[in-house]
C-alpha cells in the first residue's frame, strides 16, 4: 500500500491547481480518498468532527450486501442447473453465478462511475460517493439475463435523471437503484417480468422459471399448493432477482447495518410491521390468492425484505426525523402489500411503494417537525 501511496503522491502535483491536469482533480481525488483516509481538514463552520466520512459509510453498506451477493451467486448457478437437469456442487454453482453476475457489475459501475466522474469534472467538485452503493444494488435487483445494453441505459437514466439533475448525492428525491429498475420495468416490461427472465436456462422445455409472486398473482393456486414452502423462501432456494431471494442473507445484512448505525432500525422494523399488519387484515378479507397468502409469507417472498433493509433505509430519500422514519416505514409496508394484492400486473409492489414514499418523505418530516414546534409552543404558553 505504501508503494501505491507514493505513486499517487508523485502524480498529485499534475492534478492540483496550476498543473496540466487541473480539471481532472475530482477524478484523482476520488481514487485517492477511496483508497486512503483523506487528510482533508475543516476550516469554517464545522459542527461535527468524525473519523467516518461518506465513503466509509458507503463501504459499510457494500459489506452488508456480501451475504446477499455470495448467496445470490450460488443461487444463480443452482437455479440454472435445476433448469437444465444437471447436478452441481456448491463451487460449480458459485462459479457459474459469478461469471453471470460479473458482466452486470462491470456495466453498472463502468457506466455509472463514468457519468459521475464526468459531472464532477464538469462542475469542478468532488466525485459523489453515493454510487458506490447504487452500483452494487442495481445488478442485485435485476434479472440474471437482462441484456447488458438495457442495463447500461437504465444506469444512465438513474444517474442523470434520478440523481444528477437534482444536484448529485444528497439532493436526489428518488432512490437511484430503484429508479433504474423502474425505468427498465416500464420501458422493457417483457425483460423484467414473466416466467423466463429470472433463471438462466429457463427456456428449457418442461421447466418454468416463474417466481412465487408470479404464481400467486396468476390467482390460479394457493400458497399451500406451491412447490416451495416457507423454508425455501427463508433460505432463498427460489427464482428471483439476484440478491433478493434469501431472507437469511438479508437479515444478516440488516443486523450489520443496525450494529454499525448506518441503517435505521426504525425504518426496517416499521416497514416489516406495516407489511405484516396489512397482510394480516387482508387475510380476514380473503377475496383472492394474494389476500389469502399468510401474512408472514408476504415478508419472505419477492423483494419485500431486500427493499425494507437496503432500499427504504436510503438516508437521502427516506424520512430524517425519528417519528417520520416510523411513519415512512409503516406506509412503505402498507403500500407494498396493497399494490401486490390489488394490482396483479405489479405483484412485486415494493419498488413502487418505496418510490412513492420517497416523494412523500419530506412532507412527512415537515408535519412531524411542525407538530413538535406546536407542542413546544403550547408548553411555553402553559
């Protein structure tokens, strides 16, 4: 690492003011601060001094995704070998999944960071760190066989329209990763839904690559009649987006985020609570298959858990106040189940629920703060 540090120090004068590559300093700064703890110091108006900067916070989120990534790679291979009728061990499944996932990851980071660097150089500011997480989340919430050019277009849309037009990291109102998925979902629906997009090799005769939600949304069977059970849903032995299938892996990530203080336990817990209560109420009504599906199952299938832990907790697009986080989470869980139950065309539900609440998050905080001010004023008068 000392050799690398020396190399960076030797070329640094070329990027500093007066150097030949002065305009490219934001790009140099991004590499330097990513590899080493920055030596930046505050000069005015500093209220909080902390050794953990935004890059380290984003790195914690990426670390929390490792269980989902590792299991997802194995599941890609396992689902494929099941589809083609071949037996494979853990290593063979993992390696197969790795080579299917790697191109998605390269395109996501390559395209996204290129745009981030271009905006940073053009505006003359530091490269925003937020895409360190978004670049990993985007391929994890995509089908394994999504065409790379489609993925590239969705990343371009998410970074430019969903983020940079608002001013970059910290200013966007919508979660960038979900913006990418939403773009693909509505622009190329045949590549984001159906029975054949979730499993590589699902075009094999006699094999269906449909997901649990897809089957239930078709309203022609019940949860008890499915080939899968709660154990499969908890462990993640089911078709689906790369990183969303294993509840156990997601739970490990959630515990890490809560332990490090990076993720809000209020949002995570209230989202699960809102979804569970809503599904429980629909169980009493029971007009279709999804209404009759056990409440706890709704929390295990689809992208509900992944969205609650890694998407709804985005500190930029979620509510900022403590009470607001609880309200925000409850409504995310509520709308996710409502969309699943009443709109079979969008059986996932979680994506649209989070994006909807991203828009209303500032309004929730506005009324929470306003209510708190009124209570304080009443105490002063009394």
